[in-house]
């Protein structure tokens, strides 16, 4: 059976069993990947995963069961197991309803690429070889520690007892390298570089070149004295330090559980005026773009911060119903074997006008951090860890790479201490589009 046929069959089975409400979510994913270790191709494999998850409600009791077998008998058994759990579950007084069917938007452009879908193992191997070759071509001192390149083709289908019946397909091409450099007995810190794309607009050569550049640039690091000052966060570091607490805080489930630092702050200023953020599930070519979310609710564009003012939270159907609101289309599932939660689709930080070089030129004394290894507490915003691939800046110029240096502060305070935002935005593995960001008043502690 097709995925959509499987979910429709599950709905009929749940109805016959006497469920008050039911939902079926089916998924099939094919991953073609090549893994590198110490510069050598270690494995080339194709993995296919598929299955169905069934959510059933009976007298406000919830039951959930799943199976990797899409035969009719297995789906019937899965529906029976879900209903049995629903009948024995404690009723949830906050339960209102599964979502009802709505008109779906047009598919965002660029979320499915037939050329990515057609990539074979040899094609992905060729991409990995191109990236590997670019490392040595860029600088003979650089070498690869590990890496992975993957072509993903996914299809999902959602049906429920309130008329939702939708299906969609998508592609994703990802790759990363971890590089280091060696010179005269010295070894650099690890440099991480990657690319993510829904289409063949993907450059393994750029991954290799940039990874080598970052590794070589961290050779012969020097220490600096501790101080409180300015830090340039590259997109990945900005996503880790600033956006992870933000994503946690605008999650309506965390707000309702009183775990969000932004609970009760709608309409209040929580960042500098130049900081604008939206969640855009319909972004063309967006990493997290789709027609509908993990419950079949239409994706949309949701304002999060406008001129630094908190404008909205992200909802799935459960959190929205609790407040008699409409879902923002942000139901998310890691796989068919999990229940829907709330997560961003594409969290987009509006870029500024300055290039990275111009931002660096603004720093009288500070550092630039290209990788962060540490802890960020999303509830409080407190962060502390090692600034890796970092360099010392003085009088608007990068002077030298830094030996491992600690940085610490508070992400929510940092949003109020943003000096400027760069214009070179890139997608990150956190479903966010982030430019470089210059922040002030960060604790920089020499080890």
C-alpha cells in the first residue's frame, strides 16, 4: 500500500474499533550516505526506514502505538494496541480535539528535487570525493578527521478522523567535514564545515575549502588575558547560543508549563530594535519547509520578534486548543514512532547590511567564535563553554588564533546587547537561518 492508503486504512480500522478520534502518520525515508574517517571512505550505504504511528483518543484518554510493518494486519494490530492504551489512560482534562481539515497552501518551491532523489551511492561517493579533494587542494597542511555526506528522500502522509488526508515528499542533501591542520609538529583544533540544501545547489568544494581554511587559521594559537567585551558569533555559534533558548522560549508547550523565560511577555521588548525573527514554514527552498506540519495543519509564516518586541509563540493543535487559538502549524515529529511536539519550521533572523569583515572592523577589542563547545540552559539562557576556532580581534583586525578560551553569559541579556547583525545568512542544522551577530558584555576567560 502507498503511505496515504495506509493512513486511510488505519482510520477505517480505528473507526470500526470504536475510537472517538484517531490520527495516523506514516513515513518512508531513504538515506544514501557515505562516511569518511581519517580522510578515507569507510562506508557507503543505503538505509530505508518506514512505518506508521497511530494516535487514538477515547473519552479524553490518549493511546499511541506504532509499527514498521505497513501490512493491513499489522496496521489493524497497531490500531487495536493504541485504542487499548487510550481506554486505560487517565483522561486529559485539557484535551479538546485533533485538528480539523483546512485548505492547504501551494507547496513551497524547491522542497523536492528529482535530481537529489535520483542520486545513487556512487553519486554521493563522488560528492564526498570532491569535498575531500578540495581540502588538499586548498592547503596541504589540512586533512580530514571525519565527515559524512547524505542524500535523503522522504515521504509522509497524515490522515485523521476530522477529514485531514494529506501527503507530501521532500529531498535533502547534507554534508560535513571535520578538518585539522598540522605544521612542524603542531596540530590545530578541529574545524567543522558543512552545507545543507533541498536541491543540487550544493557545493562540496566549498565545504572542503572552508574546512581547510578554518583548520589552518587556527594553527599557532596564542593566549589572551581575561576581559569582558565584544564577541562576533558566526551563524552556527549564534544559533547555538542565542537561538536555542529562543526556540525553547517561544514553544507554547513550554510557556504553558511555565518553563519559558518569555511567559507573560507578549508585546514586551526582549531584544534590540534591529532584531527581527519570523518562523516561516513556507520559505522557498527552506530546510524545514513543507505544505503541512506533522498533524496535517497548513504551514504558515509566524512573527516571533518584530523590532525586538515579542509578537507570538509557536503552537501545535494541542497547545493552541488549550488557549482557544489556531495552531501555527508547528507540530513536529522526529519519526513515525513519536508523538507530535512543537518546534520551529524555518526560524529566520532578518539579516543586516554589514559584511562580516565590516563587523570585525567595528571591534576595538574582542574575539570571533566559529564553534562553541559548552552548555546552554534554555530555561535561563545561561551559557558557558569553550570558544573553539576563535581568534582575537584588536583595532578592527584579527590578530591571531586563540588558545582554548572560555566564554560565558546569558542569551537573553545578549539579545539586549546586540551591536549589529551581519548580512551573510546561512541555514543551520537547527532549522534556522542565521547571519553573524556581534554582541557585547560577554565574559571572556583565558584558561
